[in-house]
C-alpha cells in the first residue's frame, strides 16, 4: 500500500467519480483505477459499487474511507504547512568578495522577489577560510572553487568556468610579449590577493616551481583594490577573469594566462550530509538559473592590438 493509492481512493470517494478525481489529482484515469484495484487486492475487499452511477461506496468502502480520511487530510495539512515554511526562514551564504559584490545580486534579486520573507546572510571570504566555514557548518552553502580533491566531506556542483589572467596598466610592455611566460611576469612588481586566496596559492606555487624570484609589493584581498593599484602603476597583478567588469575597459590591459594556469570552476559547495532546507534549495536553483554557464563581459570588449582575445569565462579564489 502506498500513500498515493490512499489519496486516489479518498478523492474518488469524495467526488464519486474516477474521472473527476483524476483531474483533481492531475493524473491519468487509468492510474487512479490502478490505485483502487491495488487497494482492493491488498485488503481483499470491494470499495465501490461500480454498477450504479455515480459510483457508490460499499459498506467496506465506507469503513475504509472513515479510517483513511484522517491520514489523507493530515497529509494535506502537512503540505500546506511546508509550502508556508518554504517562504520563510534564514540561511547563510559564503562567497568570494567579488562574487558577493558583483555576481550574487543576479541570483539574490529574483529570489527575494519570490520569497520576500526569507532572510539571507552573506559572508565574504577568501578560499581557505570559506572552505573551513563550510566544513564547520557555519555557512549553509559556499560559492567558490572546488574543494581539495582529497576532501571527501564536501559536495561540489559547478556553475561556470574561469581563467587566470594578467592585468596591467594600459599600454604596459608586457602586453606586447607573445607568448607571455612566467619569467616575463616575475621581473615586475606583483600585486596579489591575500595568502588565503586560491589564485595566490597557484601563482606562488607556479613561480617557485619554475625557480623564479619575484617580489609581491602589495597583498590585498579586495579585487577592486587590486585593480586600482594596478591602474596607478604600482605593479601588475595575476587574478581571475570574473573580477573584470566593463568599467575596467579603458583602465587596464588584460593578457590571458590559460597556457600557464588551467581553467577551473566556480560552483556551489556544501557540507556532505548537511540538511538543506527548502529555502536553501530554492536559492541554489536561483544560482543555477542566473549563473550557470556565466561568461564575463570583459570578453565582449573590442580586441585591441595589444591584447590577446581570451577563451573562457569565470571566477577566482580571491
């Protein structure tokens, strides 16, 4: 016996019609008929006198309806309450600062319009502390790069790809170097995100593995600050393409580095086994609707002679 069979019986008995019950339940009439037959076979009874029209309950059917009604009606109450709770509640989202500032609004705005009473707390963190917060259960979901491959405690679902790029002041000498290599970049003062950033970790690992000496003249977690200090000529920066926006068009030079650093992903990271309420699942759907396959507007810039046209889109662990 299944709950859906009891529900079908309940509505047929109330409406005294298989076809009307099927329309109410948005099921095919043969499906409802099958539900009734299974109940009769399981309990060895006849529920309806099918000769008369409209159909009538037998004495066994009336007794069965009396027993079943509280169950089905309780399920209806439960569904109503769950639908109500779907529009309420609170949860915590962690993401990189640039995602919080520039990209999450695309998902949050339609979500808030659909669920105005749900409260969201945003936490802007770099990669390492964000992964720690997810593992500790202090955020319900993180929007970030994949967790370490040897960490089986986290689930990850990708949203979009990103590439690592070099940004310089306009007309910088490095913009004329093709193909650009790490030793070319290492000669210049570097502006990098903080040590807890995944991109910072990748850059330093790559420079050290190639035996390159380098100087980090400024370390800052905010991508807008990185771009500002690059713009005024303090140094060059290695960052991710999703941190670039149309306002940067005439302020910075951009060179792709995907021949040095492979593409990666930005996605939704959650603690494996952690209960995700209805409102959290709805927000995850909003993230998928708005950010799945995202490509940054920077790739729509006109291709200036001193720049290489990039291949892919994305985000970074700043």
